[in-house]
């Protein structure tokens, strides 16, 4: 599969639209275990990204993703800003000077993004964070690819794993971020960061399906 | 027309941080300037050449922290975020560049996940531009008990003490490493705990952060309305101070013969007369325990919007810390000796 600049822009625009749609839901999830601003903050950040994209639309994919990362860092605030910002910056660094990507490049960019989040947040799987969505999704993607699956199938499996990972945060005890001050009271709530990460993985899946549909039509 | 559903002296939730910063700039033009986009408050005489500079910052809603402590003998710049939300690295980087006098910049960071990550990114960016950066993380809140399973103890009252004492150290011409050492020493010698009689309302949310019944209080709150250790029936100032002092004194621990600085802080909605009642109770507790209260600060210096309540910070003093505390300071919120 060949992923061009246009599809990267489409991915970012669609993520922004999905976050805007789900803004109230994300903020509601953030009320019992955070400070009720996850949807608002991410919507502000991705709206700024959408406003900035036309200025880099003719640049390489690395530049587009790094600009996205810097914009998120500058506009989201809180901890989601540095976390998602670092994720896009790291993915952009892996894809410097590239105008189209092969399947392996997408996997490498996702791995770099996850490593960036884990470094910035000093967090591991099982701590009720966005990592609990992203780590199993990337593992599923890689093992499907290793088993010979095409990218569409592998991303479908990643999306399923992402959803299960997100749901698995419900019974978890939060040990990172503001939710951790709640101790046992954090149990029973789905993590808002794991949820926004799931939205991004679903959008990635939709874009990959579209590219495949276009290629076969 | 903006329809307001809460009783606050604001024009709109969207404009309130900027409106307040503009007012601060107008009120204290002799001490500070305010830079907008990115937002930061900076000493009017910055950069001070050849001396270490101090930059702090955090969510708004804790005034006078941090902007009210910008001036001679304390901070060189402060970065205000949205209400209760960490500022972003652009602000910290711009403030750091504005105050760098060539001797390095110390970032004073309260231990909250967002603040830590944003200051880390700012430090990486500033270092990439050739500015020497060190940081001190404040984590004095004893209400967070099990720090292995949490983001760690929060930075609360000791922040004011670190900013004052490091400010004096920087003014005296100490090196970046020395000013950092002093900041860490203050943090290690200080412990705090707070309590709330009422919740507070973040303007953008429009409703109280948590619900507290008319006869209830929350012991061990943070400065963003985070939950505390426990919810109890309302009690007297004597009993409340007893709980706070007990937790604070036993944690370090402070012992018979120690000399301490006591900081009795109002959370934003508590009148000064009540803070003096709390201080009076503290005097009795310390007398009974053989602890000497040799310096004090009583007033609302690190707040949580209009929350009623108090926090107690105690710091063990030695000659070095006492001398630096007594050095002159001239800021919007704290002034003595000049």
C-alpha cells in the first residue's frame, strides 16, 4: 500500500472532526477521574492543527507530522499536549523527507509515537492511560503483519485490540496523572486518554480502508 | 451578551486570564511587564546580567502565585496557564529567553504531571538554544500518602517559600547549581497539608468542582479541588489545625528543639481574621511540642479560586535558610526590607 501526503492530511482532518464530535463525551469521561477538560483541550489543539495544515500541505510527511506535534504542544496544555505532541513529533522524525509511505513506514511511525508517549509520561501499560490503547493496537498490527496479513487486515485487528485495550482501563487503578490521587476511586471509569487514542486508531483504520478501496477500484 | 450562570467578577470565562493579566500590568507597571502570545509576566528590569534567573508557572486561579511573586528578590518571570491548566512550553521558553542573563535559568515546577511534562519540553528547547537550565520540583503535600502508586506528592505551599528563598539566593549572585541546591533544600525541609470548607467553581465549567455539604469539610485537598484524604463533619479551628499540624509535624518529622517557619495560607475565600485564629492554634501546638516558631507568613498566597479553607506549611530553618528568607523582596504580593 502507498500512503501519500494527501492521506496523511485527510487522517489529521478526520481526527480533528472526530474529536470535535466526541468533545462532550471525552470531557464527561474526564469529570470523575480528571479535571473535565480532555475534550475541550484536544478540540482546541486539533482545531489549531487544521488551521495550520494548509501552510504545510505541500511539504513532506515528516514536516506535516512535526508541525502537528508542535501545534498540539503549544495549544493543548495539561498533560495531553506534551504526550500527543511528542507522539506526532517522534512519528514525524521517523518520516522526515518522505512524500509517500510503505506499510513498514506506518508501523515504524506508530512505534516511535508510542515510545515517545512512554518516555514523556514515564508510563508503562497497565497504568490506566492512552498507552493501554496504543500498545496492544501496535502489538496486534505487528503480529498480524508477521503472520502475513495485508495492511487492511492488520489495521482491523489493531482497531479491535485498541478497543479492548481502552475497555480494559475501566477496572484499572490509575497510577499516573491526576487520576492517581483518587486511588481506588479511579476504578470503574474508562480512561479519557485511552478513549481519545482509540478514536485516532479508528480514524487510521478508516483511512487505510479508503486507500485500499481506491487501489482496487 | 454573555449570560453568566455563576457569581464571579468576570467579563467572560474566555477572557478572564487575559483581562486579569492586563489589570496586573497596569497596577504594577513599576515592577513588571506582561507579554502576551505567549503569555508571561516578567520583571521590568529583566534580564539581570550575570545572575541566575528564576522562572516558574502553573495554571491560573492560584493568585498571587506565581505572577504576584515576580520582582526583586523573588521570580524573574512567571507563566500563567488557563485556570488550573499547565502553561505550554512556548510560554516557558519565551519567558526563559526573556530573563536569561547569561548565568542560567532555574525552573521552579510544582509536581503535577502536566506541569512537569511542559517544563521538561521547555527545558529541552531552551537547552537546544544554548541556555543553561536547571529545575527544582516541589512536592510538599503530605495529604498524598501512597506516593508509589500516584503521580507523587503535589507541590503546594512550599512553592512560595522556594520562590522567595531561591530569589534571595539568585540576587546574592549564587551559581545555578547553588540556587538549585537551595531550592531542593527548602523543598526537603518543608511539609504542607490543606483543607476546604467549600468547593470552588472553574469558570469554564460553571459548576463547583466537587460537592461539599453545608456541615462537611474535606481534609487534605490539593489546590485544584482534587480530593483529599477524608471528608469529615465540620469542626472548630482548634480541631482542624490539630489535624493539619499533626499530619505535617509527624511527616518530616519536626522535633522538639526545631526552629521553624510557619506559613498559614488562605485558599482564596477565607478571611484573614480566621487565618489568625488558625495561627494562634498553631502557636499552642508548637509550644506544647517544644518547637520554636521563629518566622511566619500569614495570608492568602497560594489559592484555589474562591475556595474557603486553609493550608499549613512548616519549614525547618537553619542559619542559611533564615538569612535568605530575611533578605529584601519587592513584588506585587510580598514586600519587605526595601
